[in-house]
């Protein structure tokens, strides 16, 4: 199933938000199933990058984008330990329950983990990480 994920554009000095295609294997029917599908896809991509380490030269546009962000990374992974999908899903579900991020599907908030959702091909899904502003400065 093809959905679209809304993300902040890397290397942008302005706060531009872009939409990128994202492939998940099964059509989720609850919020928990959506989180599970997204996390499993991302874990598989990350584990695939660990096994395939290839360095390539950068284009001028790529170097310019990375320098605007303030970090030029060469794509080398220092942690060669593969992620465990079940642990990653458990952590993501716990983070959602704790209110560390919210999910919006086509401009409507997804709700709690057991709420049913209507998601179709080309739905736009937005993950918003919430930052706690409590505490004091050192």
C-alpha cells in the first residue's frame, strides 16, 4: 500500500514541509496497526543499510544542502547492530501512549491506539513529535 508521509525538508532554512511516498505492506485498520506497519518498514530499511555499506561522491547540490543543515555526513554507519522489529514497535507504541508524538491522517487526528482509522492509497500521514517545555534551565 502506498501512502504519503509529510516531513520537514532537510537543508531548508525556511520551515518547508514536503510530502514523500512511503510503502507499507498491509492496510492498517487501527492506529496501533499503522504505527506497527511504519516501524517495521523503517526497521527493514535501516537493517538493509547496515548490510549494504557503499560510499559515493556527493553532488554540489547535496553538499550545499548538507552544509545548510550544518552536518556533512558520508553515509557511514558506525553502529552495525541490527534493530529488532518487535522491540522497535513496542517502543513506538509506548511513546505514542505516553504522548510523545501525534499522528494526523489527511488533516484529522488519529486518536488512541485502538481507534479505527480510514486510510487509503495516497493518504497523507503526518507524525508530529511533541517537545515538552517544562523544567528549568541549568
